[in-house]
C-alpha cells in the first residue's frame, strides 16, 4: 500500500488529485476515489491538492480512518490492476463499508 484516500472524500469526489497523478492510479467509485496500491509510485503529488485533506501515506492514516486502508484494497479486489483509471472510468466497486455510510450532503448539492 502506498497512499490511501480516507473518509473526508466520501461523497465529495473533487478529483483534483486525479488531475495531479502522473501515473493515472486514482480510480473513481460511486461515492469516493481510491488509489491503486500496485500502480501508485509514491510520488505524493495527489496529497497537497486534496481540498478535504483525505489523502494520507499509508503509515500516516489517522487511527479513526484506519479501515479506509482496507477499503482501498477491497475496491480493487474484482477490478484488479487495469493499468490506468482514465480508460476504466467510474465503477460501482465501492466496498460495502463505503456503500453503507449515510449519504453526506456536499456543499451546493442536495443529498
């Protein structure tokens, strides 16, 4: 595992991190974004551009969001390693722990 996207991303999906990623390893689920652990090159370009501070190096994920490390792994269980998020597009692979979260209203949108 390299970088992990945690709870602040749920229902936000800003995508600034996708634009910064030089290796196209940030994939979009229905409710949040996920970093492919085998495709990420640990460059850290995504972390500073995240407007909700949801991206952490795996060793730095706050304890309250530790389960998001596994959620990032689980997202790719069926998807595998497609070799690039752009060609994959949005998927419905969100792990159950994410799909069961209450929908959060995002500023300017209706829940």
